[in-house]
């Protein structure tokens, strides 16, 4: 067996297209024979053969053109990208670079151009008006209308034939124009919102769009950058990536260039995927897939596959089966009635054909198309572009709507939601003085914000933004504070520590994962004073943190202590802390979520939330929640 799966898939698709062409040719042959017979009876006997041959040859030419058009459509159809079998996440960095024929300084301009031409060779061309016009003509009533127009012309009713043909052509032209205009508008939107990428070419960095990237390109990424293609990590420094758009997980995933064994995407820490966002840190990566070959691109390609006919389109498909027997029956009845009255068959044909043509609703496709285009125009006024108006009717028939939580019901961001002194959390607008001191200590343990660049971690941004709304600053409870040193966050440490001079001495402030911070605490600060913290008290705090995390929140612990004069800030020195409290962070629900869901229910649409958390569907014992930094 060969390994060209694309050719095998093309052959399988060609079998279905050949069946459609065979069916169309059968109908054209039968229709041509009928029209030829009518034309032979209506004309002089000496030219009967010529008339039959002309009609039959015309039908054959139309069948040949339809077959050629469907073949060209099949060949121009974008192939469904195959799932890559190359385990980039398992391979060492040097092996990845060797396989991609790339270098740390990047590709040369000539190599990038050659690979770009190869990558874009199979992409479909832009939609043209003639192509869209032919697509619009391929509706179930077109063969019936064409046969009616041909019969009308054969019996001399050229006005009726021209009217039927004009209605069908105008309807297809208007629909095709709508498709082309929407396609161009979408192309402009995609061009304006193209993702930028900092790529290395011959050792120099330059900014290009994601469409200019090719496999083997080496790119640099920083905080808030959107990953422009599927990449294999080469270097990473404190890298965390928001993969909610791909996996639905709201928590940022930490990344590392080391090879990793993982069966699914969520465990492939050495990979970056198109459409995800760098939450923290910096990285250098090499592109392994672009366009429709990426994980996100394959998903979109699958979504574009043809769907079965529904609604009005399905009813239009069934209409010829119901109207054709009626039209033929009425024509035969008129012809027999004329024969019974002694009129020649040639004289009755015109009346019979006119009656058959009149029974075909030639204006129905135009009315359906006009209604769909009007709906598309109303949606466009509301900011929604509709490429195929038939999808509006299908959407209107939906009675069950399934949607994701992260980024759909929620904002897809991290926000400070509450402060806890060790028990329940209080909202930001209901903080008492002790909880305000906890938030102020968390601010002191947060890296300073710079206007020139965003903060490295989402948690730090959420704390700073939340405190800004409560008018709490790092100097709340610590007047004349001045930061002098810090111990930055690292995944192995899972906390951030800072040292600052205040009016009465030196203060060490720590913020991080509860299991790391609580284990370093020896006392718990209370309004009445600091109390010793033994093992049972630590277990109680750990249980309180788990309770907060079970509500779908990210939990951070905050602690402080006074430092001795001359004491240096080291990881071993972050001990003997006074526990202050917890901060809770979460993904806020969109303001429009509840009204939108209520309107859907009022319209009779049942809503279902799709989630990766099985406990939300099947009741089971609650697992021990993971507490993330």
C-alpha cells in the first residue's frame, strides 16, 4: 500500500461526485429526449431529426459542462489537513531543528520564500462572482425550471421561457453577489486582525504576519503575545500560556522546552499552539505547522465540511418530487382531452406544455433567496457577517444551544474576587480593616507595575487592578515604605517575596501557593495579636484553602515578618512568617451571559453548558482540588 492518504481521500470524494454527475446526466438525458420529442412534433416533418439532434446535443453539452465544473470544484476543494504523526513534543531540540532543516538564527529569505510557496500551493483561490453564481444555480429547482423553459421554447412560448430563465438567473446572481461581498469583507477583517510575529531571518528579528510564517521559522514571544502558529519550544523563561481557546482550561499552563511524554494537548508542555496567549515569561520557539495544518486550523477545516440539507433547503429538494408528477399529469390530461375532442396532438402540445410549465413555481427560489438575503442584511446591520444566507434559516431552527464556559460565559481573564482572613472570603467592596491589611501586604509582595510593558503574571495584574478599585496601596499599614529587594516567582518556589524599608524597620512580604507559604509560617496574625501556628492549625488553614479552591477560585496565601538588620533575602531565609490570609481570584462571568441565556430560554431554546469537569455532570465524591499559583 502507498502512503499518499490525500490521493486516497480524493478518490473517495470523487466517487461521490461521480454519482452526482451520473444522476444529473441521467436527468438531462431524459429531459433532452422529452424536449426533443416535443420539438420534433411541433416543427416541420422534414426537420424533425435535426431538431431532435440539436436538443440532444445541447443536453449532452450541458451534462459535459456540469461534469467538468464539478470535477474542477473537487480538485480545487481544500484537502482536510492530515493529523501529523511527528511527535515534536517528544523530540529533543536539536533533533527538531534537524528535522525542520532550521537553525537558531532562523531561515534565510530565500528558504522562507521557497517554503512559503510550497505551503500556499494547495490553498483555494478567492471566491469569484461566476463561481458563486454557478453555486447558487445548483439548487433543487433549477433542473425543473430549465426543463420548463426548454419545453416552453420548443412549443414557441419564448416569452415564458425567457421569463423563467431570467427569474432563475437574477436569483442566482443576487445570491452570488452576496456571497462574494461577504467573502471580501471577511478577508478584509482577517487581514486587519492578522496576528503579528517576531521572526528571526538570518539572525535578525523582524515583524511579520502569521500568514508569512513557514515551518522552520524561529520566533520570539513575550507577555501578552498571541502564538501565531504551532511551535516547538527552544528556550523558555518563566513561561506560562493561556490555552483556554484551545483546551477550555482557564488556568495558565506552564511550559518547558524539555521533551515530554503526553498523549493529549494539555500535557505537552514543550509545545505552543496557534491562538493561545502568553500569560507570563518569554520564549523562543520554532514553527512546526501553519495555517490549516495547525491544531486550531484542523478544527476550522472540520467545521467547514458540508452539512446535510435542513429546513427550507430540504423542502425545496422534495418539491420537485411532488410537483413533477402533477405537472406531467396535467399535461397528459390536457393532451388526452384534446385528442378526445378530435384535435391533432401537435395542436394540443402547446397547451399541455404551457400548463405543465405554469405548475412549476419558478418564483419560489427567488422569494426564498430574497427572504434569506433580507435576514442577512439585518444581521449585517447588527455587526454579523453571513457568507451563506441558508445558514440563517438553519440557525433559526435550533432548539438546543451548547456552549463552553471559559471565554463564553466568562470573560476568559483573571480577576481578584475576594480576601479571606483564613475563613470565608469577603468581596472587595466589603473589606474590613484586617482584610484591607492582607490586600496591602499582597501588593507589597507583588512586582512593581511599569507603564512601558505589561506585568509578567496574570495573578499580579489581577491583584493590582483589584486593589486599585478599593483605593488600597502598598503603603497601607506600612507608611513610607520603600522596596529594596525581591525574590521573583519561579514554578519550583511557587511564591514571590519582597523586602522593603518602612518607618520601623525592614519588612518581608510573601505571596504564593498556600501549600508553600503556610508551611513557612510559625504564627498567625490576629486582631488581638499573633498566635502560634502548630501542625493542626496549618491543616485547618490548608482545609480552608481547599474550600475556597473548590468554588472554582485560584487561591494565594499572604504572609509577612520583620527582618533583622543585615539579613539577606534568600529562599532558605523565607521562614518564620506570620500568616495573614488568602486572596481568591477567578474568571468573572460576562455581564451579558445571564440576559442572553434568559432570552434564549424565552425563545424556546434549551441551553447546555459543555465542560471538561465531569463532576459538573455526574455527582461523585469531590476530589481534592488543586491550588494553582
